[in-house]
C-alpha cells in the first residue's frame, strides 16, 4: 500500500497538528458552554494535558529528519 514509510518529521507534524486541533477543541468546548459556572473541569484539564503532551511529542520528533518512524 505505502511505497515509502512515514518519516519521523511527518509523524511529528501529524502529532503537532492533531494535538493543536485537540487543544483548540477543548478550549472551544469551554468557551461555547456558557450556561455553566465557568472554568475547566477535571476531565477537560486531563484532556488538555493529554493534547499538550501530544504536541510536545510531535515537536520532539521534528528535528529527527527523514528517518523512518
């Protein structure tokens, strides 16, 4: 199916993109839910921390170049 394997740089970009969309999504859910008392709940904080961790892992893969992942 694939002729070339996914490189570490490509995997890093994919993780950064996914984590960034996740962070924006978690924050958008909090902003759009105006009926609550406000603030991030424990589940939202956990999801936000997981998305930030995904972004950091992706950023750490970027300098590794075109080696297969």
